[in-house]
């Protein structure tokens, strides 16, 4: 399975980065919005502004990751 991050330009779904898929092969695509990830990113930014340590933020991220389908990786904090 290939995970694809993309955006909808009003007509078609456009990948945000190059993908390695076979040409002309039919695909089954499941679409979900990135609301959980955006909310998590906002929470991490707020925690850092409030003064939480990187260790505290990492622990919160680990706890949230257990219950969410997708989270931002720590290198994107």
C-alpha cells in the first residue's frame, strides 16, 4: 500500500510529492482530510509556546499517536 499526501485543486487530486505507482493501473483510493494532523500540529505549537519541554511534547505525541490514525513526525516539530 502506498500512502499519498495530496490536495484537491477543484478538479483533480494532485500529489504533494512524487509517488511510485504503476502507470495505467486502476487504483482503489480512500480519502480522508488531514484535520487530525493539523489539530495535533497546532497543539504541539501551543504546548511549546506555553513552555512544555520537548520531552513533555514527545510524551503527549506518543499518547495521541496511540489513538489517532496519523500524526506529524517529531522531526517536523
